């Protein structure tokens, strides 16, 4: 099966597409992104700061930048764009130029958290299966896996999945849960991300939007249709590998209802 040839071209030009200039310019953008990442991942990060954390498809280090600002320093990233890797390294991050599967297969390291933000949808199912198999293998017992993917349930889902020429698939909350289940992961929570309540003004706006979505949901039902469980065009999920982490006491997220549509915000990678 032939791979998408646009991936090979576009992945090497992400920095040009985003108009990244210098590491200082990129760091300023990461500062803005960090406010959103803090909101996206509230209560999801390990409560110990000494764990090994891996960001697959880290780009110029935006999520690594956020993690460092939160006090984590044992950080590793993977990417294929040489320019973005160079910028991330200038910002002080340990980033490897290697595919996810090659790195995971060849590495002997274990990780307390692995992150794939806006990455999974760029693989076909055939490509994704061995990658997630290795992610599971490299996660330590009790380790966390954070993912964000296009939401096929959203009214604007098609615009998200087809808005990138390198996207291969999209997910509903059910198909995402099925995929993770096949690899032995435990799905803890799915978040409906938009809008992000990162400050008072945006929190008020978020409450307004949630109210309007409930009204829109009534219109769906009057038409004999089920409204979306998650309205944002991207969903975030927290997943764990069963087991208990050794050498440290962690605050494991409460299982609770997976289908909680009132939390979260969309990524801005």
C-alpha cells in the first residue's frame, strides 16, 4: 500500500507553513499556547515531576515548552521536520529526528507519560496499529497517554479532517474508545474542548456556548436526530496503562463517566 506522498513533503516544511522565524519568535508563540495547554490538561498531568515524558510529533516543542513551565524536565520529543527540530533544540529540548515506530521499537526506555497531539489522524489504521502497540509497551504501568484527534461527531468535523491534506482518518468518541481498547488501554476521560475558559471573559463565553449547544441539541431531537456528544471539531482524551507506578505515589484520575461533554478545549498546534 502506498503512503500519502504529501506527508513526506509537508512534514519537512511545517516551519515554513507556520512562518516560524527565530527561536525567540517561536518561544513567544509557545507562551500563548501554554495557557491553552494548561486548560486542556487540567488534572491530567502526573503529580510527580521526575517522570520520563515523551511527545511524539512534538514540532517546534510547543507542548514540551508547556511541560517545562509546569516543572517537568525529563522531556523527550520526536519529529521529522529538520527546521522545527532545530528550533526545539535551540529552546533546550531533547528532540530526535526519527519516525515514531522506529524510535519506539529501538528504544529501551520506559515512559511515565506519552503524548500524541494532532498526530494519530495522520496515520492509516494499518500504520497506526504497530505504533500504538509500541506506545503501550513503552508506557510504564500506570503511565498516562494523552491524545487529541479530529472529532467526526462535530458539525464542523469534516472541515477539520479535510482541512489538512495529510490527514488519513477521523474519530468519534466510540471509535476512539474502540481503538484504545484493542491495545489494552484504559480510557479515563474525553474532553470536549471548545471554547477554552483560560480567563474570566472566556469562561463566561464558554458557559454561553454550552447553553446554546443545549438549545441546538433540542433542535436535533425535534428532527429525530441524536445531537453530538462532543461539539468541538477536536477531542482530547486521557488514557492510562493498567497498573501502579513504582517508586512514586501518583494521583490516578478518577475513572468517572468517560462521556463528559462539558470539559476541555481544542488544540492550537
